[in-house]
């Protein structure tokens, strides 16, 4: 379990370490399955590093290469499960990743995120405020979100902090949450819809659990005592059908 305070402190530590390594106004890519450290790297980038580019880990290698190149990604976070696809791409001429960060492992040509966290904590303890004092332009292009690219080359969509938070404001005005609510994060967080849901849950201060996969939704709902989910029609229809099959039995 991770508390809100711990998340905040780790964002500051990770951001401080990255800026201290000379990555001012860098473009950060993140690729991997939903996880706490995926979220940590995303929010760290968004809150003071530069542009944030979440990537769909299901894209074919050539499309991932195109995204890395077109977005101009300097820093890349990834999990071990997807490192095999990324490793050969790092040697391509059109890819200019300068810092490779493993979310749950140490890549051959990079560092483990835990090492950066340790560096950042040490710097913060010494009074370093290079990350804490960063200003964010709410209307600048702070996020680059790629479309699926399933039928042709994916399109890069530009987003700002204000755009994200205006969606969050609307959700908070419309939806009702309760103390003790628990959300299950099912949707991919590289998509703006899934991320908008997570931001809403965080601003409401509720507990968030990561789904272990689509086949584990039902056991996860029971395990975490889930009361809130962000979903799409197809997923809800499947759940509805399963409920009625159980009733019929």
C-alpha cells in the first residue's frame, strides 16, 4: 500500500533526481502495464519535467519507434515485460533516448527507478529545490497522446494541464463519491479517458487498486471491495452478460 503523502514525496524525489541529471524541459515517454510506478513516472514528468508521452504497449515495434522519434522522447520509462521490444529500437538513428529507466528492473543501458528515488531523496535532504520550485504553464502543450494507429500511422494529440483539469472539474461536479470508496483501475492509463478517471479518483482522495488483467476483474472486485470503476460500454456489457448467466444457472 502507498499513501497519498508517499506518492507526493516520491514524485518530488524522482523529479529532483532527473532535473539534477541535466534533463531540463525534457520529453518523457512511459510504456508498460498499469502500475504504481507507471503512475509515479507519469505524474513526476507532468509536474515539472516537461512534456509527457504515455505510449500504448500493444503497438507494433515499428509504430512505437515512430512515436519515440516524432515525439522527440529524451527519457523513457518502461517495465521489464516490454523492454525486449524497446531495446533494439534504442539503437535506431531516429530515436534519441538519453535516459532509460526501468520501472521494475535495471536496463543494461540505464537505471532502475529506485536508484533515482534514492538520489532524489538525498538531494531533497540537502535542501535542493530544483524540482519543487518549477513553474508549470497550464496552457502549454504538456502532453502528447498518440491515437491507436491500428489502420494507419498514429496521430499525435496535444493536451495541456488546463484541458485535463477541466475534465476533472466537470467530473467532480457531476459524480458523487463517498469516504471509503475504492476504485479498480481497469482501463489503460496511457489513454486520456483512463487517466482522467485516475485523476478524478485522486482528487477525491479515494483508494485505487490495479486490476491484474481482464480475466481477473471479478476476483479483484471481491478482493479489494471495489465500489467505483471507470469503464467502457463493451466491458460493462460483458459483465452484465456474465451476471445474467449466473442468475440463469
